[in-house]
């Protein structure tokens, strides 16, 4: 399952990032890396808004589709 498919209020653990080194670095700067648990706080449309610990992160839907996650 990809991060874009996670429902609002649901948490998931990042399993893999399907992209090159540039994408991985960009996501790591935002706190998104393999093994991290994130909670989606946005609805099904528009950008994907996430909570990581006490931080709120916003990423595009295309980027969220490159992040493979598993249920926590």
C-alpha cells in the first residue's frame, strides 16, 4: 500500500521509498524515512498532510504514491 492510500486519522509505518537518491534526501529532510510511523490528517483530496511526532508535514499526492507503507 502507498501513503496516498492511507485514510485520514490512520497511522502507517514507512517500509520503502520508491525513488532516487534526490527524492529520498528531500523526504528525509522532512522527517520521512524508512521505519518512521506517520499519521495522515488530511482528507482524500488535495495534498497529503501528515503528522510525524508533533510535526505537521505536507507533501504532494504524487510523492505520497512513491512511499510504500504498512499498517502499524
